[in-house]
């Protein structure tokens, strides 16, 4: 009986040791996967950020062929005017005759959700001061491409009522002139 009991104890000790080893390796593997995922995510964010850097560079140089190549075929650009919701053909008609525009990134946040990256960036412009760009990039066979870009002017809360009242007055004037 002692022999059998001793054998069970060895088997039990072996099973416990094996279980602990498996859990340790699984935990280490999960940590390695997590570190690998973090590295992949950081690399994806870096790659998507470079697309946005190129966007601003090409716009400043009025390099429209390279600029529009950064957008997906069905992308939209939403401008600062409420009427500016443009597909790429409409946006190109607006942009190509210009000498470009210069927006310098101040800060940027990127958040990845699978093959989708959403972003917001604060920008500085000599013409407008602080602006905000928000949008979405998608990962496809061409790498990260912009699916939507939205340019806006952030309004400080302490002057928001005054600014929005000016907008309301302007919109009412436009509506009245159209009648």
C-alpha cells in the first residue's frame, strides 16, 4: 500500500508541477503576445501617423497627385463650412487650382481598432490659428489610407455663444437672400 501511495504522491506532485509549468508558460506566452500586440500596435500607429504627416507635407507643396493618393477611393473630406462634404472628385476640384495650404501638427492621438485607425490632431495655421483634424484611416492592400478627414475650428467655451450667434446671424442672412 505504501508503494502504491508513494506512486500516487509522485504522480500527484508531477501533475501539480506540470500544471504550474503550463500555467507559467501560458502566462509568459500571453505576456509575450501582449508585448507583441503592443509593438504591432505602435508600429501601426507610427505608419498611420506618417500618412498624416505626408498629407500635410503634400498639401503645403500643392503636390496634389501624391496628396490624393493618400485617400481611399471612396473617401470624404469634411471642411469647416457646413456645406463642405466632398467626395474626392469634388475635393480635388476645390484643391487642385490652389497653391496649397499649410497646417502644422501640434499634437495627435491615434486609436486602432483592427484595420481601422481613428485620429484627432490639433493643427496650427498661419491663416486660421488652431484647427482640429479628425478622421479615419483604413488598412487595405495599399497600406493605411484616409477614409475620412474632417477639418474644424475648435471654439473656446468662453466665446462659443458669441461665435455661434454670429454663425446663426450669417445663416439667417444667407437663407433670406435665397428667398
